[in-house]
C-alpha cells in the first residue's frame, strides 16, 4: 500500500534517477517533517531559494 501523503525531503545533488523507490534506505534523502528545524512548514519557494544559496 502506498500512502498518498507527500513528504518533503532534504534536497541533495544527484544525477538523474528514475525514482526514489529504487534507492536503498541508506541512500534515500532525509525527510524534513517531524524535526526541530521547522523546514517542513517553510513555503516551498523560500526553501528552494535557501537551497539554491546552499543554506539548507
């Protein structure tokens, strides 16, 4: 069963890939939700800009 809820993940550079479902657990990006950083409640445009500036 696949959960339809979207989960934000930590961005990281990686060459093109067919999908995260093929990654081993250790290679998958970290989920952003449920941590103390508050990144999961940040507007996506702000998160993108901060990632572009290598601040997150």
